[in-house]
């Protein structure tokens, strides 16, 4: 009976916790838009005022899209370049503010805009009726056609969209290309991925037989990779799309300023100049792969270690608190700890990262992506650490506590001097394993644009037009990190054993 009541209580509390997350999560992905845009009425343009008063324009984009936006080494330094960047720079200059770039996955951009993480999106994005429900678009700065890239050997195999019946086709997730393939290559078997370079690997390795890409991007890949070609005969009915800048609704002044810049650019030779510059940067190739891209992996390794270290450290602190709560004699503390631990362990880290990332904005906490990533990892790790500690203490023979108590120690003393020193031997090795796990898990944080190893892998893929090699390299780096760490832990564990 009592047990039953406990369960009911936990369930209600769990639902309450879940409920408190719902509005935030729903708002982050809301499609209704009008209520999520913070900019208020037409007269006071909050975005414009924020940009001018802060002196910086925060632009969100997904830099996997050469020649629109991609990474290149400029003066020995990793830089995001491309004609979209030149346009954004022009807009920032004409507003008299600094340009700040926030790199995110393409599918995270609209959410970041409507939650005011960024001021505008420039990412080769096409206005669509669904997107226009959420955000406003500037005047278009380009009109492009969609192309189908296939392996060179298959060039003559495909002459129309009907030829893709039963054929595996790759598209970028949540893009107009995805929609186009769904509506016009109806018989095809779609694979939707987050990053364009991954689509290309799928194509070159035969996982898909075609990829639908924006014209300029398709051309760039075909020029870089002789094993690929464009199936010229395949055309789409709705394949002509425009490209524009997205801003939050109710930002008339901001939008007008952007449109002024765009008309200056499209009304002159500037756009052609920007495209020319982007092309040059795309084909600069003077150094070897390793020379050029090692710095990305090195800095990524630094961030990965930082994330894992901070995650485990704060996870351990918080985890100890939860473990003590779970062992406490107060039901309410126990219940809270159980709810937290079960909730965190029962939901994917990816979801937790997004909840922290968007949730911090909802709570008006202005934290950087790196901090959001650290918070998410720490909160996640805390749940696992709590269980490690609880199990470690639980594994100490009950008789130890009883003996200590019968010697006249109180509960706290017995715990501190007798039980805990024995428990620590069980806990430390498991904590080490948790460190190894967090090193690997931290790769998920790349979705919110933290420049750790996995993120840098994407950068290198986009910049080098090589998709497979960076994965091999990054897997080796992860392996070296985790293997070295577990060897180290093994040594420490053996030392502790002999000190019995
Ligand atoms: N034009 C397409 C769209 O609006 C794809 C854009 C993808 N951009 C990117 N930077 N990956 O959906």
C-alpha cells in the first residue's frame, strides 16, 4: 500500500516536471511564430534597437554550404567565408555595427531566430509559405535552380524525376530540397541528413544514388570531385527558388535596413564580386590536408576535453548531492532525486541539450553556447554519477555500518569514517568510466555550435570537400583520448587494490 502511494507521488511529480518543460520546448519549436517573436509592435522595432544599442549583429547560419557559407583558412586562421558572409558584412557595415557569426545546424536556425538567439538568418535560405508563418523574409538576393548530383558513371541513367522510382536519394534535413524530393521524386527512397558533406559521402560510397542540391552548391562539389556529375536532364517543376535573409516578425525598421543593403548589392556589381571572391577561396589549395586541417582537430580536442572535464566535475558535485538525497531518510528528498535521475536517464542527451540551449534564453539567461553545452553535460552526468555513488555506497557490507554504530559512532561519523572510505574504491573507477563516456557523449553538443571535435569534423568536411577522411581522423582522436584515459584509470585502480 505504502509503496503504491510512493509510486503515485513520484508519477505526479514527474508529470509536473515534464509539464514545466513543455511550454519552453513547445515554444522553441512553435510553428505559430507570431507569439514567439519577441519584437513587439510595428512602431518599436525591438530587434533594430537591440542591434544598434549592442553594436553587434548576430547572424545565424550553417557553414556547410560552399560557396554560400563555408570554412576556409584565411591568413592561417579558420574563417567562415562565402558570399552570404559578404552580404551579412555589408548589412552590418551599413548599420554601423560589428558582425558576429553563430554557426548552427540548418535545422536549428529558425528556432534560434524565433527565440532571439540570433538577429537574422543568412544561410542560402529560401522563403516558403511555412517559414513565412514563423518569420519574415527580406527581398531576395538570388534566384537559383535545384540540381541533382549523381556519380559520374551513372550520368546517363537518369533523364527525369520519374527515373528515381525506388532509388535512394539524399537531401539536407528541413530544406526546400527535401520538400522538392518528397513532392517531385515521389517514388524515391529519401535519406535526410543534417549536413551537406555527409550527403556527399553517402553518394560517393554508394549509400544513396543521387543528392538534390542548390545549383551553386552542386556546381561546387562537382568541380571539386571528378567522380561526381550533375544529371543535367533532370529538372524540377518547382525547382527555381529564391534566396533571402530571414528576420523575426514585427521588425520593420530592421527589415527595411536589410532590404536597402540588398538592393545596393543586387543593383551593382557587388554580388558578382562576392561570388567571385567565394569561388577563389573555395579553390585555394596550396597546403596538404593535414597541414591545413590539423589545427581544427587540435582546437576541437581542446574543447572536447574541456566539456568532458567540466561535465564530469560539476556532474560529480551535483551527482553527490543527488546520491545523498536518494539515501536520505526524508521521502521528499528521495522522491526528488529519483525523479531527476530517472528523467535524465530516460531522455536523450540531444533533447536535453536543446532544452538547456533554448531554455536558458526563455529564462533570459544570456549564456554562450559553450556554457549551455557545459550545463547540459553536467546536468546529464549528475544523474549517472548519482547512481554510481549510490551503488558504491550500497555495495559496502551492511555489517560495516552496524559495527560502527555499535562502537558508538553516530550515523554521520559511521558514514564518514567507515562506509565512505570503502565506498570510494567502488566509486572512483566507475567515475573514471563516466569520464570516458562523457568524452564521447560531448560530441552531441556540436548541434548547438560548440566548436568541439565533432563540430570541427563538420567544418573540415565542408572546407575540404572530403567527407570520409575527417571521420576516420576524428574517430582516432576519440580513441586515443578514451584509451589513454582508461589505461590511466586501470593503473590507478590497481594501485588502490594493493593498498587494501
Ligand atoms: N535553400 C534551401 C532551403 O532554404 C537549403 C539551404 C541550406 N543552407 C545551408 N546553409 N545549409 O531550405
